[in-house]
C-alpha cells in the first residue's frame, strides 16, 4: 500500500494508458479490491490518504471491465455494507447471453456482472432473497435439454395469470415450444418461453389470442357458519379486495342461508372465471398462509 499520491513515480504516471484511477462514490477502494479479487482479477493500489480511489493497471479492455464492475457494485445500496460478497454461478449448458435477459426481467433487485472472456460464468450481487431466486431460475433452465438454437424470452400476461396461460397454451401442443413459470403462478403474470428463433412471432400470436378474459359468472368463493358470519366475511372481503384489486362491488354476502337452525353465510363473486380462480387461491392462502406456491 502506498502512503501518498506523490509517491507514485513519474515513470509510472507517464504510462497513463496502463495506470488509471477509479473514483468510487459509495464503497471504499478496499471493498472494490476485495470484489475484484473474488472475480480472479489482480488488485489495484490503494493510497491511504484517499480511500475512495483505486489505482489499477491494465489494458484498455481490462480497465473497461473494472469500470463495468464499479457501475454494478458502487451503488447507494452498498454504502452501508461492510462486506460485499459476489456469488459466482457457472453455467453448464447455456451462455450468459441466453440467461441474462431472463434474469433482467424476473429478478429486479440484483446486479449481474459478466466478462466477455467468460461465456459461462456470471457474478451476482444483491440481497440473499434475490440471489436465491436468480440461482433457482438458472438451475431451472441451464439443462442439457436446452442446448440448441432455440431462444428464451419472457412474456408478461395482461389479463390472466401465468398458470392459466400455461394451462391454455399446453392444449395447443406446439412442437418444440416450451412454456414455464416460477413459484406462485396462480398469482404471478410472467412466463418464460423456449422456442426456435423463427417461431417467436408465431408463438406470440397464439399467446395474444389466449391472454383474454372469459365472460363473468357468479360463483361462491367463501363462507362462514358462525353467528357473526356476515361481519367475518365482510372483513375477509376487504382483505381480498386489497390482495386482488377486484372491486368490493363484485362481492356479495348473503343472509343466513342454512337449511336448518344452524348458521351459513355465503360470499359469492361475480367475475371472470380467471378472477374467481384467483380469489379462491387467495382464500386458500388466507386460511393457510404458509402454503408454498405451485411450481413446475
């Protein structure tokens, strides 16, 4: 470690194409050095009088790689972190160019770092939850079955859930086309499609025709069999409205409709079959909040 900037020799300073100062805003030069070493890069020089600057040697391409890393990790979210760790993920079958578009659309709070020379290695920075999600996505799609000229792309539904779209799409039984979703597809709207490049418009045309709502029907979605059942159902309706965005006017709570001297209050919903399915799924989660989402 060099004590003062003045101690950088004139000879080294003259080689400006090899020595570059990286000015940091949120993380220290020491933290940046640690991250570079985690990625197998040579560390830079830290001057104690300026802990927010890192002097690095390298060719123009190496300097650009270091600056690219800086853009991903020298962010406000990392300002309060003492230790910043990168998670290394090595791909077995796909390349980084194939997996990154999927991660970009499905994992919002994660930074992805790649090198041109490393076609099957990526480094992830973010929360434990986002890194776990990204790793699960990679595991799901980085399989031998996906070694071909096909492409991946993400489609976000407009009217129906990911689960409903897959259910409808699978009935088409299209050759060499695969559609998948992640956890909680009964609520989420993103599907991942794997198909030949020249099939994309053909597939999207089918999807656009399937991503439509059905006509409205009336179906019971919840009930209560206690004396104060109407009030309980009213509170559950308010929660369902907040969770689904379906207006309260679509719900109706009946008077006591028991066949005998007991209590039975019914709440029914006038909505499309897709929204009725969504509400019924939410009712299950309200009654058992620790349920795991459906997954492939």
